C-alpha cells in the first residue's frame, strides 16, 4: 500500500509545478532546438525576451516529461541566460518563480529532498516576498520529502499547521480570496497528503481529505472551464484521491470505477499538453498494476507490468518501484523464493537512494553549521568594532537627533497645513453643493410656477374664447365657416399651451437624481481616484421626494462620512447609495476598510459619529452602523 501511494505522490509532483505558471503553448522542441540554439536566436534578435523565456520553459518541460534531469551545475549553465533576462525587468516576476521551480523540480526527480526544499523556500520568497511565509509550493515540497523518507507522522504534523487554511479553500475560492491556480495547487497538496493518513491508518482524515478535495473541485471546475488541461488535471487528482481511499477501505469495485472513469476522461480529451498526458498515463498505469495486485488478478497485473517496464522512467526510484511490483506479483503467484530475491534487489536500490538522501542532508547540515560558525566569528568581530565606534556613534546620534527633531517639526507643520487645506476644500465643495442645490430648487419652483400660470391663466382664457367663438358662429350663420376655421386653430393653440403647461409642471423635478448625484460626487473628490474605487448610485424618485433641508442634511452626512473614511478606514472601495424602500428613503454608505468597534467609538468623541447621529435625528430617521474585518457600513432610513 505504501509503495503505491508514494508513487502517486512522486509522479504528480511534475504536474504540480508545471501548473504553477508555465505557458500552455506547446512548442514540441526537437533535438536541434537546444539551449545553445535558443541563445543564438535570441542574440541575433530573432526572439524577444518574453519569447525566449517561454521557449526555454517549454524545452525544459519536454526534457523533464521524457524523464531527463540534470546535475545542478549543468542546469545552471543551461539557464544562465534565462536568469539574466528574468531578473532584468519587473514584468518577468513569474519567470523568476519558474527559474527556482525548475531547480526544485529537477531535484525532486532525483529524490534530492534537501535541495528541493532549499529551492522551494526560494520560490516562497519570490511568491510572498516574505522569508517567513510559506507558499503552497514549499508546503507541498516538504510534505513530499517527509513522505519519501517514510516519515508519515512528520508529514501529517507539518501539514496540520496549514490544514485549516486548506480546508477553507473551497469557500475562499468561491469568495474570490484565492486564485484558481492556487486552488489547483491545493488539489495537488491534498492528493499527496492523503498518503500519510493512509499509512497512519487514520480513516477520519482520509475521508476528510477526500471531502475537502470534492468541495474544492466543485468550486474550481467552473473557473477553469476554458482550460482543458486544468479541468482534466482537477478531475484526475480527485479521482486519484477517491481511488486511494477506496483501496484503503478495500472497496475494490469502487476503486475500479475510479480507474475506468479516469481512462474514459483521458480517452475523451484529445490534444492535451504532453506533460499532462504523459504524467497522467504514468499514474494510471501504476494504479492499474496496484489494483490488480491487490485483487490478485495476476494475469492483468503481469500485462500492465510489462507495459510499465517499457515506459521511460521519470524519477530516480523507478528501478526499486519496478522490482517491488515484480516481487509482489511473484508472491501472488506463489513463487516466494523469487519474490524474496527480487525484493532484496529492490531493497538495495532503496537503500542506495536513502543513503544518497541522508548524505545530502548531512552536507546541508554541515553547510548550515559552518555558516553558523562563520556567523559567530563575524559577530565577535562586529562586537569589537562596535565597542571602538560607540562614542563616534553617540556624537553622531546627538547631531542627527537635533536635525531630525527640526525635520519632524517641519513635517508636522506641513501635515497640519495639508489637513487644513483639505478640510477647507471639502467645506468649500459642500457649500458649493448646497448653493447649487438651492439654485436648483429655486429654478424648479419657478418652472412649476410658470407651468401653473400657463395652465390656470392662458389655458383658461383660451378655453373661454373657444366657447365665445362657438356661440358667435351659431348666431351668425354666414360667418360660421370662417369662425369654425378660427375655432379649429384656437383649439390647436389651446391644446399646445395646455400640453406645455402640464409638461413644465410635471417635469420640473426631472434630472434631480442626476443633479444630486453630481453634488455627492463633488464631496468625494477628496478620495483620490487612484486609491479608491467609488460607486455612487442616487435614485431620482428618492431625490424628488426630499425637501431642501433634507437634501442639505444628506450632503453634510456624506461629507462627514467621507472624511471619516479618508482619515481612519484605510479602505480602497467606497459605496454611496440613496434609494426608496417601501415608504422610506434610505442613505447607505459603506467601505472595505479596517473597521472599528461602534460601541467604543460612541463612548468617546471622535470619528464624527455624533454629528452624523444628530443629523439623522433632524431627518427623523434611524441610524444603523455595522463594522468588522471586511469593512464598515452606515445606513440612515427616514420617512419621505
């Protein structure tokens, strides 16, 4: 069981790193397109920097897929130009990650766990920018190392430190907190961490791991639906975990169903990238051998084992794995002496591999110790040097302190001046908004007045004239034809005047929402567009129902809220909405800042909440405040 699970972990290693950022364009490099040829093309100007980096990636992937790996010094030579280009421009950050991943992947293929861990830490630093933070790449590599050393308890303990984070990945992915690529790496991590749980006979954690993978797969597949390699890999990883758990639980029909589903998946997806199809077929072949050996189907086990023996090796422990399979088959067939002899050979291969790994760890430990000793000597020299320069430093500090104090005073005064200017600008914007709102209200009332006068005055007079003309036409028959024509024209004029009076009166409030939104936007100009994403939605119906005093109070509330966000929230998104809800008008202001404790803030002066609360009371409204790690929101509801 252990050998089968260990190989699942090892052969899936390649796919984990290939999905970490390599381009999906397949160049299928030929023998003549070696690194030297690529370098020549680049130096002649036939390749851009980005194109060279991509082709070098593809070339190296093809070597790894074919089972080729390199001495570290040799790989450094091949990637020397790659390194120079990757560190030449900021835009090649992903290629810098790839550079260290190439070395890490190459080391893993040779079972050089210490070297792989060293480069995984380099990858983490490139990804996170923090030497103390672990990336999934580093977590994966260290778990692989412990699993290959049969230290399953250590692997499980190491994974447990991040287990809650991984189990939350389905929800994090759904909420957009992690990327699809990170989620796929988490699937790879789950596919190997099931191994130590199986070896430790921890049924609960085996099932928990499969459950997490199934939930993550459901969230991940829709996000990578346009990338068939990632879709296939997600399903293969899930199938591998289901298969392993069913073998562990001795559910052999269920295990076979997972193998058939994987076979059908690979047969149905043509044109997959070579590194995906090769590694997937390699895994599936091993799973079939393990399944037939577990179920004592020796004929099929022998047939698949023959195919496996003809497959190019993609890891250094291929020989010991092949001999272990052969020994198990011989034991199934009852040839125990032959099985024993083959197993001895496999054990020797494993012992040699294990000895190389231990030697590598010894070398790393020696290097680390030597480095620590050198560091101690250096610290002693530095201590003596510090003692000699103490007085010079003290004098320098005093001089610098005086200059720093003066500089800080100047900076304080400068900040105060900037804050005063900002407050004046914001107050000016508020006053302008209020004056323009008053002007708008006056214009609106004038338009309503003119409409009413047209309706009540001119329209009424026209109606009276129409009746009089009708009466005259009836009394003087010889003038009736001309009077009827005059009456028809007067009727048209009457309808036009009446229509215009209704239009002016009814449309006097049109545009209030757009106009009021412009006033609100002026108040948010203190939030720079480069730092804040602002969404402002003002419902015209809500604005039309507001009086001038209510509009002014709302503008002042917005001003106070914007000031609080600028000074305290450390936000990047600000939303301001005004809308109707039932018979009430609702003002909603929110941000994605650091949040605060509303009760503590209410207990002391500050943040302008007291001012906002007073203005909400003037509106006869209710004020609701909520705040947490994901931001804060203020909502004021009032009748109107």
